[in-house]
């Protein structure tokens, strides 16, 4: 029931990056989607010798900067890595616990999008200020995620798990405005 939390992939340059060979393929990564819940077949990795617990959801937040008419913008995603996520046990309650780790990543992706919007509306044009704000939220996300596992005993305490489900659901709803817009092609 332990989760591997990988939060970063924060690019520090605001110029378009050259394509790099990716360690992860697009099929290995799931972008958070309110209409899709994790399934056990998404956990395709294997635990290493040091892995404890019954499952590990590898999630991360990716924030990539770019410029639009000299204005700093970011593309922010909450991602689940299928190849790095693993499970020994496959109970429905454990899957729900791991899903909430992914939901927490989305919650903090929304907080990052909100912060970026605030900085942009203030006319901030220094990428270091954006990166520092994002970094602070990533650290806060790590602490929040660790507290989730501690308070729920990795999902074993069902009442605490239910309280966290409600807490994160309400927080996501409050930040609905900052969810990743869906792009419709040919609509």
C-alpha cells in the first residue's frame, strides 16, 4: 500500500526544448482524467527489493514552460506511470487508495495552474519566480501525500480513508476552474 511519489519534471528554461529521447513512452503514462479510474491492469511494474507494502502508484506532476508572445505559460499534467506502478495485492479498497494518490497529484496540478494564472495576471515575467512557486507547491504536495498515507495507514483505516476521499474530492471541486481543458479535435 505504499506509493512511490515522483513529482517533478520541471523544466527550468522557458525556451522550446529540442525533442529528447523519452525514457517513458506515451503509452506508459496516463494523464489524469475525471472520467477514468485506475484499474489493476494499469499497474504493470514490479516492486524492487526495497519496496514495502502491497502496491505502489508512481505519479508525478509535469510542468513544462513555453512562451506565447513573450508571455510565460506552462503545460501542467498529473501523470501516472504504468511501468513504475506495481501491486502485490489487488483489493478494491487498495485500488481506491492508490487512485486517491493520483487524485492528489491532480489536486496539486490544479494548484500549480492557479498559481501560474495568478503570477501571470500580476505581470510576472521572471521564470525563476514561476519555478520557485511551482517547486514550493511540489514540496507541499509531497508532504500532503505522505500525511495521507500516514493518517489512513496506507488505506487500512477505512473511516480515515473515507474522510480523505471527501477532503480531496471537495478540494478538486473548488479548483474545477483549473482543471486541464479538454481539447476536442474536429468538433
